[in-house]
C-alpha cells in the first residue's frame, strides 16, 4: 500500500484554537435518539432506523457511546448558507401550516417529502455537525463524527436528494468565518453537488468528491470538467467512478487523488462526508465496495489528520451496511478496529433475520468482477491521469506513482 506523507503545515495556523498542546483528546460521536421521532414515510429509502441501528451495533460491540446533548442549529446558523425565505417555508411546513408554493423549493416531490418536523430534524442534524466541528476545532478532539450529518445535496434555496439543509456547508461556513482554510472530502456514491456549488467561487475551501459517474446516477453532476470558477478555479476536484467499481479501483483512486491534493492545499481542517452507499448491495447505487475500501479511506484520515478532521455521515440505504460501516469507522477513530469482532453480534443478526452466511461485520476479502468492471478500471485510470495533468500542477500536488494492486 502507498505510504501517506504527513501534511506539511502542522505549524501555527490553528494556533490558539487548540485547547492543549499535549496532543488531541479522544474522539467523540454525536447521535440523539430524538432522530427517531422523524419519518420520511413508509416507502422512502432514507430510514431513520439506520442511525439507531448504528448506535445499537456500537453498543453491542462495546465501543463508547454517543454525545446526545447537542443543540439544534439556530435559524441564524442555517442562514449562513440558506435563503431566509426557504428557511421560513421549511419551518412553516414543519409545523403543519399551509404553504401554497412549496413545490418551487424542491419540496413535496418523491425525494423530499414534507412531514412533521422536517425543519427540526434538519436543524438537529446540522447542530450535530456544528458540534462535531467545534469539538475538534475548539475542544481539541482527535476527531468527531456526526452520524446524522452529511446531507450534501441541499442547495441554498432548495431541497434536493433527501436533503433539506446542507449541514456540511453550514459547518464549513462556521469554520471559514474564523478565517480557517477547509478541505471537504466526500466519498458518498452520489456527487457532493450542494457543497461543491456552495464553494465553487472560493479558494478558501477545496472540495473533493469521489462518486459514481453522473451519467449513471443522481444528481448527474461531478464531471472532471467541474473545476471551480473565478477565484475558485482549480479548487473543485471530482473523481467519477463507473458502476461496478470495486475496493481496488476505489482505493487506488483515493490514494492518488486525496492525499496529494490535501497535502498541496494544506487546509487547517478537513471535513469528510462518509456516505456508505458505495457498498455492494446498496439499493440506490451501483458500486461494489466492501468494508475494506470504506475503512481504507477512514484510516487515512485517522492516521494523517489527527486533531484536524471532522467526520459526517451521509447516504447509505442498506441499513445493515450503514450500521456496519459507521461502527467500523468509529472503531478506527478510537484505534480499536482490531478489537471489534469480524461477525455481527448474534442478537442483532437474529433480530434483523440476516442469513447465517452473511453475518459479517467486517467483510471478508472479496473480488467482485461486475459486468462493467473492465470499463470501471480503465475509466478511473483515465480520470486520475486527467486530474494529474490538469488540476495537480496549479494546486502544486505531486503525482503519486501508481502501485499495481
Ligand atoms: Zn448518496
């Protein structure tokens, strides 16, 4: 495997913000049982139970539990990014008031249903992401993980892709306000479009999204040509993957794009969206990752950005995969990956009626050669070469030699 080089700007940029010079304190994760009060509807793929299941699995494998007493984001905080008019409409709908033109705001259609408490759910999830950012930046935590966050599709005045409020953007803006340079890395199967557009014109935030190719998946964006605009030109990186991308293709792409770009940009903090709809058997996407590929990315941040990364949740529609991946992510953050069993606890596997031969918590080594695997491998190689020749020079990123896997 490639050796990751340390970021080169550990010096004084974060200066007085760290609470201790003795190194970062242990990580935290943020979750509240309050999330279970909300429901997108019986046929909607985003099920709140995935968060509760994650929390349950973490408990069953004896890892430390969550911080539950965080505050919802305030109207003012949401207003750092979102249009006031849109927030008002969201609030009115949330309280069951009659609103005539909500369709104009992406609301009420299949993806973004209107249900009681949508504003409260979104502001609580965003509050978790802000609390996580604060825990790292002001609280000196090694990292913090807001599992209900990562709603990366919402736009300033419009709901999109199950997302009403864009918590990554709001959290990043709270940090940018302090004069910090932020990098955002998004490994969800869907392009992190809302975050990319929010920072498309600025060189203060570098966005990197690794995702399934837009020609084959919502939201259809995230092509190599989306590189930023005006002052932001060169500060949006996209690595699209063709369907049937597996662990090896993903890890090779990750290693050749994310570390060199982050080292060159030298951010103060990295905000990471840990969507898990890249896994095999996700009902909404067509990539074939296992926990191996997912954990590879998490491990990089754990090893290279201690005290300087903030993790958010994201997509993931196979609820068992969500619970497995985020439990493993939490274990990696704690340095306890090897203490977690390979198999799911029997109690949970029985409850979920998982067949006996599929009860893995950590996936065994798997080689899945889907129909489009050849194309996925070839296209990823081409895309990486294009990024290396077009975006890397201006960013000052060094090309990483490809290691044959
Ligand atoms: Zn997604």
